[in-house]
């Protein structure tokens, strides 16, 4: 009719819907990222909730949730008070003393404690560092209007810090109901079984991944702060916190933290060779022993694939893309394995999961 092929029209309509969906996802990317962070926060807190739910006499999940949030707020508040004041003092001292220390180190002759490669390129590195500091400072204090916009940006970030735990509360409270509702959207049969298997594997993946990130960050903060305290590196707590926060970004985060720590140690006149030896030894321990032990099975991705995902994610979506690259690639792996099993007509029993 009218020279329009029905199959071609159906295909065109499907493509238009997919494009519209992608555009909608792009426009709502900030909101979607907040919801993803809320889901990850829920997985981070779920072990404590499940533990309290198991031992509370009332067996009420609401009471376990409330008590978990009280414990979480108490721990974060206590840690923020104990560490935050020292971090703020060291950050203020670093910003005040860094320009003079950079200039002093730039004009200082090389000695035996400084590696040759650092001495050879330190003038170039410091020129770039000074230019970046000057650029960021001029950007930050260019005008009162820009400063006001930055304050509003910080305020919106603080709002997200409140929204994410609130959304996480609902995910923890109604997670089972949400899962059942998603399964009910698919008819009984192999497709529902496939969806159920994928959701179970994804649940295990995110739970293990978030637990591993928390423990890796805690291990980094403990090791760095203890070593910096022993060696006597200035701004030790600040640098240890920076390393712990960047630990959540695969590859790029630890590399950025290591470069920053080496530069600060060199500028402040610390034992840079000892710092480099410690960084190499800790990365070997973290990457080849602790991380595989905590991640376990599931995030079995080749290092080249992880590097590709991190760089591609950072290029597409910045820090958020780099942070989500590994779980996204692991999800693709889960889907591939499950679809491959489904096409091979291999029976999948409930205990037979990708994660044992």
C-alpha cells in the first residue's frame, strides 16, 4: 500500500525508537548516574543490613535498615571528624606552601637522593605544574559570578550526597520486590530463566565488586598513612586519603595517585627513592595478591580489556565512565556467557551460576 514495505517500516520504526531511547539516556545521564551510585551504595551497605537482619530478634528488615544507617552515619561522622580536620589543615598548608616549594626545588641542584630521570625532567615538569596551578587559580577566582556558580555546583554535589543514601535506602528496602516485578514483565519460559540467571550473577558481581573496592581503599589508606608517618613525609594523611579515593578508579586512579605522591615527596625534600620503592611494592601486593583475592571469580577480565574499558570510559564520560567501566565490561561478559549457554541448550540448574 502506497509503495511502503511493511517490514521496512517496522525496521525503521524500531531504529527510531532505539535512537530516541539513546537520546533520552544521554539527556538524563546525570540522573541515571545518581541512581547507579545509589544502587552501588546499597550493595556496599547490604552486608551490614543482612547481618543485622539475621540477628535482630524482631526479624524486621526496616529495623535493620534504620540501625545500619545509624551505624553508617556514626562511622562516617566520627571518621570525618578525626581525619577531616587533619586533611583540611594539610590541604591548606599544601596550597599555601606549594608555590614556594616548587620554585625552591626547581632551583635546587641535583643530589644523590634524586634519580637522574627526575633531575633531567624536573624543570619541564615543574614549569607545567606551575602553569597548571596558575591556570586553575585564575579560573577559580576569575570573577565573583564564576565563584558563585562554583558554590552552587558544590551545593548541588552536597544535595547528591544526601539523595544517594536516600535512594539506596529504597533499593535496600524494596530490592526483592523490584526484582520480582522485573521478572514478571517476561513470560514464563527460557527467557525468564535467562533473565533470572543474569540478575543473580549481576547481584553477585556488584556485591563482590563494591566490597572489594571498599577493602582496597581501606588497605591503601592504612598502608600509605602508616608509611608516610614512619618516613616523615609532609601532608601524609592528605596523600593517603587521595590514594584511597583514587583506588576506586582502575589503573588510572592508582597511577595518578603515585605520580602525585612522587612529585609532592620530591618537592618537599623527602626520601623519594624510599617512596618509589614503597609504591612499587604496594602496587605489586595490591594488584597481584589482594585485588584478585577480594574480587574472586566474576570480574575475570584480561588486563588489556580493563585498560581499554578504563580509557574508553574516561574519554566518553570522564571519571564516571572510568569508574563504571569494569562493572560494565563484567556485565557484558555475564550476558555473553549466559546467552552462549542458552544457545548451546545447556541446562542451567539454580546452583550452577557464573559465580560459585
